[in-house]
C-alpha cells in the first residue's frame, strides 16, 4: 500500500522559515517523481515544486527564489525548505506522486504565516 505522510508544518512569523517533510512507503521511491502542492482556504490547489527521480527540480513562480525541494532516497523522503515566508503562503501543503497512473496524496500539513 502506497502511503505519503507529511510533517513539519506549523505557525511561523512573516520572513521565517519552515522545512516540510514527506515520507513515502510502498513504492520504489528513487524512481518516482514527487511534487508539493498547496491549497489555501477558498482557493484551488496549486503546484509548488517537482523533483524527479534523478533529482532534477522545477518550481512554479510562487516558489522560485524562496523554496527548495529536495529528496533523500535512502530515507524515502522528500523535503520542501521554505524561506522568506509571507502571509499569503498560508495553506495546507501536500505531497503527491503517481503510482502507475494513480495519484497518491498525503494528508497534508498546515502552514500558517502570521505575526
């Protein structure tokens, strides 16, 4: 059974940093592309960043210059380092992968940026 479990969210002040983690199980992690999404209240879910199995990365405009996606294949874990956080980054952050055409989602972790 494929499972993704996120952690690392919380309350942070504007300008602060957080590192999110997503631990995967039930897949050969090293060959899977992994994605981070977020969904703010009342808004649609949006893609944040992607990392392929070989470690190449891509970011959407909201993440460029502030967020870094990385992976540790030995730990079957993908990370999202978020710096210079803004109140508009407040959202539930979820990791995602596709297993033989079937999307797999974690439960999400809440990030709140507020003073």
